[in-house]
């Protein structure tokens, strides 16, 4: 059994970047592993366990840590700013305002790059708070989360299904999408 972050499973097969079956992967070598219950996050370390219970416990610990981190990111002051009110934020204000965001991207690599770029912005008067950041399409639960928190949804290289876009519009949730191309 192997665990990689919150993913766990038995390795059913492994192929290298050329599609050839392989039985080992080295540092900086891309391999595709078949048999995990979910896609690991970028940078997750693969660990091998003799017992299935140990692997599942390790993955469960990571899931719990991720949940606690999301809750910690979501907690905080009542001062919040929306995309619409961002231009009117008073720079002389002494209180730091928070902007709640739901980020959705086409891949985990894009997600890490976007979060890194957003966190690199100056946050003197407005602090970004990631309510949820994941790869995949925008879902109704993303809309609910943004609506309840007074946040916005930002998508990178994702299409928004028409029914989801209509739901967001009817609930007053702002969704902005952007196409990012590699250089």
C-alpha cells in the first residue's frame, strides 16, 4: 500500500513519461501511478506501507490536517471586501480587510502557480483569504461557499457550465474566469 498526501491505494501499474511500463520512479522523473483512490496534490511525497491500515491512517491524518488548515484560513475578522468594493478600499484605513476567494483551475500545477502569484501581491490593506482552492470545474457548492462568505469565485483555464453560471448570477455571486497560457 502507498499513501501520497490524502491519496491511498495499491499500485496496480506504473508507466513513465513515454508510456512504457516501469517498476520504479526516481526524483524528477514523471511517472503515472494507477490504483490510488484520488489524485495527489503537486509535491506530495509517496510513502510505502506494509499494512493497509497504516497507509489509510496516514492519508486520514493528512486529510484532517488539510481540513483544519482550511478552517483556519476561513476563520478571522469580520472586515471583508468584495471584488466590487475593492476599488473603494480606503488605503488610510488602519484595519486590514479580508477578501474571500474560491479559486478553481484546470490542474494542480496551475493552482499552485496562481496561489503563489496572488500571495505575492502586497496585502497592506486587503488580505486574500482562500476559502477553497482546487482543480476542477466550478460546482454549486463553490457558489454556496462564496455566497455565504460574501466572496468571489475566480477560475483559471476552466469553463463554467451554463446552469452553474445561471445559479451564481441569480444568487449574486461574482465569477471571473481567465485563460492563462504558458510562456
